[in-house]
């Protein structure tokens, strides 16, 4: 071979993807088997992705590097390298297609590898062609004369861990190819040390998997959807015209009059389906779902317990796996796509007043995410009437506050009611009129309309659940999910690992190789840890609430020492507000902690499938977060002021702190403050600021990291990112559990204690209007595209909602009867009032105490603080007066009020439960028109198959008639036949075989 001669050789298509594919240096791959031969025979091969050859010519050129070195090409002379450096990104739509621009990328696998400087330099040279061969030679020696020694000196140390990962990837990807998938690698990216595997599912694989998964696909048969007639049609048309401005401008949201008949896909019945456009028959959501199913069930023998991609991700063999977004959602010259349309018509705060394009959300993200946003939309719509009624109840309280006799009596300074001290020694006597503001504010939420609102909200919750079930059935019909049943999922990688570990132990001891599974004995330590852990967490929550109680008591005593009257009058409000803020901060912190602990407790249980894992995680997380959020509220509603004792015989904590008592107007006002601050604080800080701030902060950190890397390599920075590179920088999808959880906790705030805070539905409505667009923006712009999951309902969350709805009836009954003064007022009005009015009610609820009966050391230090000597002070309780024979004992009035309270709880609970069940019974779960359409589909499907069978029978009859006639013609020939006639006869006999 001459020194200046360039040799081009052709390799078969399979060569580049052999066992030595891991030795490639991105744009250029060195053949390890060529390194040991003579320098003049050393070659290099170009990566398949840079080949501009047509599909029928899959060969790859081998170029003699030494010849190129010695010739020393200039840029204008390097015709061959110019052809190789042509950027094909525009043809493949920047990563949405393979390099041929025809095969669509359905899924992406990401892995990390160690990138050497030599490979990086050579890649630049071949891809960008921005330097001459001589400058490249000076920067980095290439294979040629004298190369063996230099490469031996610069060869990195062998990393067996990385080699093991590479071998696993090679085997796994080989198995994927055997399963029918097509792969393409890309390591020449802007992200240093990260490689991408692009996966494409060809048509035959899509058909095969669609049949396995029993995917319902649209057939050629179309039918008319039943339309309303008469008055209903006119009403619907009027409603459509009125709501037209708030409808999203997407094709999927327009009312449909016809629908395609759907049937589970079958390769034998492809003629039934509309295959006129094969590229769009399986949309991107369906294609990624099919590929993900193949990834999950494809195994890797080097990891015996591997059940697909989940275990490889857990072991770090791959760092990420995700389907691609459809394209960019902003910028100039962006091609129209579903993602851009969702961003404009759904994930924008400017369209907060519009309906959600649920069908487009389902088309892009799948049924499970579509159902979440549909449920959130129904919940938000149902909050509108609840908010209106709550505002009316609140306005009623505002309108009648000046007519409320009990609060007027408390504010009347002429009554001159002297109250007993709020604490020992440092607190003095005080006038009841100083609590006038609290009493007037309590009436805003503690009035007869509150009882009506509690009944209304209980019926509202039942109506909401029934409305959602009907909406769910409509979506199931529209999305072809009728008859869909979830099949058992693949076992999780952790479960398979535990089973393998158990089988190996058993095989080592007993030499048995039967299929093992985890029993309750194997999980008993995990169950015990779960029980102890949950009890400990609940106890920790109680301990924190108890600590806040100590804070309230000590702070109230300290503020009561204040000499200013204004300071004394604002003690309760100051203590309540600061304590609630402390509770809020603790709740937000513990929410994050409990979420991590619930996940860890679920992981050590080793559930078999992902569905079991999700259900157990939801149960634990909900239990811990429910206790965390509602324990302070339960304390104020049902325990505060119940175990105080009386003057002269108070109950003490640690023999030092006196239990706090409710204000003269009752604890309902404090409960309202507690509920409003915690609810609004959680929504504002945890749900909105965290969801906005944390992703923005993570995005900024990733941007700064990439900026530092770009500064090191300006040439790579100048390249436009591929679609899979952009999506890799997005946050991974973490599931819908956090989204559902915050809404379920909010649903509890709206229903459980709504008797004390009628404005709760209004604040929930305002939050959800923002929450829908916030979640939408997060899904469209900040998260990687999730794998579409089929689901026909919202799962365990529905049962949790029903449980909260039932619990709300009981809690509101106790709040009305025990926390508010509604029952004592009724008892006084009908049993003790002399003139049938509420005059004298305040005096009736106060008991008297002789100050001479104070225990030693507990009387006020300044008994003359009010300017006169106090002989008798009053306190809120039903007890005998000091001049009675049984002084300070519980009076008969207490028992009368207690009996009335318990009777109200029983009557209210049973009445509202009955009404809720009646609503549940009277509203059918499946709308009548939907049940008719489902029946119509079944009938039409039977007709289609009957026609197909009749067509087959007619075809067979036609063939038989032709065969019979042909046979008769053959039998009618004379025995003496010419040669041509004999040939015709032989063809007659062979006809049935040809058929």
C-alpha cells in the first residue's frame, strides 16, 4: 500500500452493532481487532447515525487514518469528511425521528458513560469539521505510526463496574431487538457523559402488542349518537350558546354527533379497522405504552431477578427512561402539536375561566392523568354552589349580628359582670364586656344558618360523589374503557430480588428449586416496623400538639400580666393566632417528613406489584397526613375547655400550668381561626409556593450546571438540542399521589369542620382555579412526559372520599352540639326563658364563685385592679352557686343540656345519613343515555360480525357452485379427448387445490 493512498472498504450492515459496539467514540468508532495489526492496516469506522446513504445501502466506510494524516487535507479539499459532517438534525426534527427522518422515536433510554478526551476530539473533527487534520494531529495523536505506545500510556484504568453495566445494556438491547424493536444510539450530545438509546416500534410490533394488551381501536363502522329531542334539545342548544366563550378551542372538545365503533385490536380482523393512515392509527401515547410494556417484560439474564427496565433503572444500568414530548410549546416557527395546543388552551392562567380540554389531556397523557384532571374539574365545579351558600350563610351572620341578644348582653357594660381570673396570681378579675368583639365575631359563624349549612354540605358531598360516578361513566364510554379490566401487573424488581434471595437460601439448605413467593412470615418484621413506626409518628404528632398547648397556656399567662387594658383584651386573639402559625409550620414540615417515612415503610414491605405498592403507600401517607393536619383542629373543637375544672379546683398540667378554657362566646371562633389559617396557609405555602418555587429552583440549578459545562465547550453549545436532550433536563414524573393527597386533605377541610367556617368552600374554589392551571403547566412544561396508563376510575381515592364524607356528618354533628352554643340556646329558649326570648341567656350559662374559696396561693395578687373589691366572680359552667347546699356541684341544667346535645347528634347523624343514602339511591350511577349507547354498540358489533360471517358463507357457497359447475363440465367431455382437452380437464381437477 502506498503511503498517500486512501482505502475505502465496505462492511455489512450488522458489523457496527457487534459485541464491540461499546468501543465507539461517538462519531468515529475504532475497531479493537485492528489495533494489533500493522499501522498501515489500521482503520476506523463511522457511526451508523452519520451515514447519509440510502436505506438499501447499509454499508459503512472504513478510512485509512494514516493516509489522511500524511496527506493533510485542507477544509476545501476534504470532500469525504464534508459529506460526513452534514447535520441531519433538521431531517429528523431534532430528535423526534431516527436519523433517516422516517422512523418515529417512541421511547428513550438514557445511560451514563465515561467519555475520554480523545474520543471527544475526534468526534468534533468528524461531525463539525472545524479543524484540519494536522491541527487534530497536534492536539491528539491518531492511530498510525507510533500510536500503540502512546495509546498504551494514555489508556484509562479498567472500571469493572462500568463494564458490567455496559454488558447488561448490550444484552438487554439485544433482547429488545429480538422482541422486534428498532434501536439507534446517540452519544454525541450536548450533555457530557450521557448517551441516549432511541427506540422505535415498527408496525408489526405495534399490531402484535395491541392484540396482547386488548387495546380497543376504532373500526370503519360509524354510528349516530342518540340526540335529545324536544324541550331538552332546545335547552341544550341554549346552554351551548351561553357556554361557547368558555369552551376550549380544540377539536376534541366539540360535541360529537357520530362515533366510531371500537373493538379490541386483532391482526386476523385488520380489515375491520380504519388503516388508511397507518402512521396515525396508533397515536404517540399508545406507541409509548406498547414500548413500555415490552421494556417491562424484557429480561436480562446477567441480573437474574430483573423484570425489565424498572430493575435496570434501580441498579443504575440506565439513568432514565421516558417517552418524548410531541415538540416545543413556545418559540418562533414552532410546528403545531398537541403539546403546544395544551399549553395555549389549558396550561395558561389566562384561560382559567374555560373548561378543561379533558379529551385532549387524555389523548396526550393517558387515561389515568385524564381522570385526575376530570375529577379535579368536577370537584371545582361542585364547589361553586357550596361557595355561594357559604357566602349567604356568612352574610346572614353579618346581617343579624346587631340583633343577636346574647352578644348584645355580653357587650352591655351596664350588666357589670365580673369574671374570674384567667390564670393564677398574676391574672386579675376582668369585665365580660371586654370580650365584646370576640362574641360579635362568633355570631358570624355560630348562628342558626350554620346548622342548615352543615346539612347542606353533607348532601353536597353525597351529590358530588354521585355526580362524579356519572361523569366517570361518560368518560369511560367516550374513551372506549367500557369492559376494561386491569390485569395483574408485572412483579416489581424489589419483589423479584427478595424472592430470588429466598429461593437461593432454600436451595442452599434443602436443594429445592420450586417457585418461591413471599409469605406473611417473610414480611412480619416489616409489618411490625410499620405498626411501631406509625404509632410513633402519631404519638409524635400528639406530643407536638401538646407542646403547642403548653405554649398557649404560658403565653396567655405572660400576656395577662400586661398592665394595659388593650393588651389584656387581645390576649386570646394573640395567643390563638401565634399558636396556629406554629402549628402551620410544624404541619408543613411534618408533611414532607411523613411522606418520606410512608414511602420507606411501604418499600420494606416489598409489595408484589406497582398497584399494591401504590395502594399501601396512599393508605399510610393519608393516615399520617390526616392526623398531622387535623389533630390541632380536633383539640380546639372537642377538647379545649372540657377539662378545665372550676375556680378553686382547677386542673393543672405538671402541677404548674392551668388548662386553658374557651372564651365566653365559646370555642367556635377559635376553631374558625385555627381552621382558616391552617387551610389557607397549606394552600398558599405548601400547594402553590412549593409547587411553583421548588421546580423553578431546580430548573435554575440545572441551567447553571449546563451553563458551566457549555463554557467549557463552546462548539457543543452552538448546536441545537435534540428533543430527548431537552426532555432529559425536565423533572421526572413522580406519580399522582401528591396531587390527589393535597386535594383530599382540602376536601376534609371543606367538609369535616364546615360548621365552624362556612367560607371554606370559597377559599377552596379560589385555590383550585389556580391549582388546575398550575398542575397543567407543570405537566406540560416542567415534567417529562409520563407513560400513559389505562384506568377506568380514580382507584382507592374514591373510597377515601366516601369515608371522609361519612365522617364529616358525624364530626359536624358533634361540632354543632358540643362546640357551638346552638343546643344550649335551644334548651334555654324552650325550657328556661320566661318570655320566649334569649334575654338572660348569658347569665344562665354563667356560674358564681365566692372569691374566699380560692386555694392558697391562687388568688389574684391585685384584687382591687377593677377599682372595687370583688366578692363574687362568674365563670362559664353549669354548677351550683356557693350559697347552695351542694355548692359547686354540677347542676341539673348541665344534664339537661348534655341530653339535648346527645339527642341532637343521634338525630342529625341518622337524618343526614338517610338523606345522603337517598341521594345515592335516587341518582343512577350510569346515565340513561350512556347505558343506551353502550347497548347500541354491542348490538352494532354483533351485526358487524354477523355480516362478516354471512359474507364468508356466501363466498364459500360461490366457490362451491363454481367448483360444482366446473366438475360437471369436465364430466361431460368425450372419452376420446384431444391433448388440449385433456389439459383442460387436468386444470379442472386442480382448481379446488388452487382455491
